[in-house]
C-alpha cells in the first residue's frame, strides 16, 4: 500500500467522522427540542444520544487515534522491536 492510499484512507475516515458528528449534533438538537416541548420526557433523547454516540466515538477513534497507534505498520513495528530485543 503506497503513501497516497494511506493518506486517502485517513482523509476518508476523518471526513466520515466529521459528517457523522454534524448529523449527530443536528438530530440530537432537534430531538432535544421535541423532547422538551412535546414529550416532557428524556428517554428518547438519551437512547439516541447514547447508542449513536457510540458510533460517533468509534468513528473518532478510527479517524484520529487507533490508526496512528495500531495502524498499518503496527505489526512491522512490533516485529522490529522483537528483533532488536533478540539482538538481531
């Protein structure tokens, strides 16, 4: 996998996260207004925020954190660490 493909993959993951975050915020604001004005309860809002929030959080980790830590070269880095420990 060349450098451009890796960059495209990272950019796509970040775009996916940002789009999902904006949708999450917009829908939850609308649900909050509906919940406060019409329903007088918060169970729908909490339910949606929690489960959709898990998806947004996983998109965040995919786009910004785990890819850097456990990315494409993670296995190769671990192999090199083991080789250096063994003296090769």
